[in-house]
C-alpha cells in the first residue's frame, strides 16, 4: 500500500525527504512485485495446460498465491494434485536429479521440493541458476555418460550426442519448461532438435549395432575355424609322410580362407567318426571333407582317383560297397564330379608307377 501525503505532514518538515525516499522505494518494490506476478501468470498460463491437461487458473488464484508453480498446484483440488504427483514425468525428474546429485554435478541447496518442482520460498535468481545448471548438465555430462557404446565408422551419419535415454531427457526438458522463472523464457529449442535428430537416427543405430555384432561373431567363428583346422592339420601330419604333409600344408590355408568367404561354420570340418574310418581304410584324409576336393587341382584330383583305384584293385583297401570305384566314392559324399572325367580302367601290375606318369 502506498503512503499518503497526510502521513508525511504529521511527521514534520524535518522528515519530508526521508519519507519521500521511503515512499519511492516502497512504490518501486510494489510495482516490481506486481509486474513479476503478471509475468509469472502469463508463463503459467502457457505451461499448465500443456503439462497437466488443465484449464488455465484464474488471475485471482495467481495473485492469492506466492506466484510460484508449486503454489498453483496447492490451490488446485486434492484429486488433481494426486493425479499430477502420479505423473511419470515427476518420477523421471526426481530420479535423474538424484543421479545427478550422486555424481556431484548439482549441489544440494534446497531449491527443489518433494514433488520435483521448486520451493515457493526459493529466490528467483537461485532458481534461474539451477535451471541453467540443469540445461548444461543435460547437454554435456548426462548425454555423454549414457552414450550407447557403438563402434561407428568415420563415415557414419550418427552424431556423437546420440544416447539411449532421449525420451527421458525430453520429459525432463518438458518439466523444466513448466518451471519458468518470472519474466524469462528459457529456450531449449536447440537441445530438443538434437534429441529429435537422435530419435530419428535410432534406426541407423540399430543397423550399425546389428552389423557390428555380426562382424564380431564372424570374426570369432573364423578364429575357431582356424584353430580347428590347425588342430586337424597336426593330427593328420602325425600319420602322413613328408610329401603328404607338404600337400596338406598347401591345401589347408586355402580351405580356411574359402570357408571364411563363404561363411561356412567350423562344424563342416572332419568329424571324429570319419577320421577313424579313414584310419581303418587308409583313405587319403583330404577327400573325407568335401571342401578339400574343391580346392585340389585337377592333377591332384586325378592322382587321388588313380591311387584309389590301384588300392582297390590290389585289395589294399576294402570297399564299403560293391564295385566301389572313384566316382562312387565321390558320389557317396554328395558331390558331382562331372567336370572331371573318370580315369579309364587299366590292368595294373605290381611294378607299375601310375602316379609318377600322370
């Protein structure tokens, strides 16, 4: 209430100057308080319907309160307040701000109340500083701490600020926009655009993540396949002669490289049953796996067929099926060798050296 001129007259002429100064200061504070209330009402009028789906509160409700967001909630009905407190945005804000305090990124100065808003007795400047601190926190520390671990390539369109909590950050920024300080319009538009871009690029993240997992799995399978072939090579070398060891050493690396290119798993290697069978029948281990046949040269394939026929005709190798010849052995492994003409049957004697003449 402004002081009247009659009160100045009763105080005497000696105190006129002091009363004028006091009246001017009091009137200035009163005008500033009213301006702040009007500005706060305008901000709440925009924020409350958006956040809580309510109609704007009347002007007298703002004036009777403390011109604070928390005070307007207290003036509403209890049922409406209970519904607001159950809003998931409240819980998200409280959880994230609690995490921020644990990281010592935000100081505990008692500005917030128990509902995720600001205390009605908190100074306006302190509230402004807190919101600015929150803005900086969400733009830097929180985003980098929650960044998904994705092995992005240098030419990837994914930005470094993409994180896995964009929905939570959007909710928090939405809450901060409702806690506007008097006379100020804090703009988070730039940050919201970044979050929106992050949500748009989420599909790209999923694609890159799936691709990186596939590459890592393929690399592990290739390592297992290489170790399996190295073990097999050592077992075969223990049973073969020097010449056959050199042949195996020249064939196995090509098979490993080809299996990696074709995506073959290590399960296609020589099994224990086949390995025991080749030891019983003294078969060349190269042909027990169909992949070895494909990577043999035509000369090596013909050498094997001729050697196989010589052993069967001499009775050195017992055939598993009637009239088993070179082609029947290959067909038993579900392979077609039509591109390799089968050798003509000849009569062999004990002194012939067919392998050397091919």
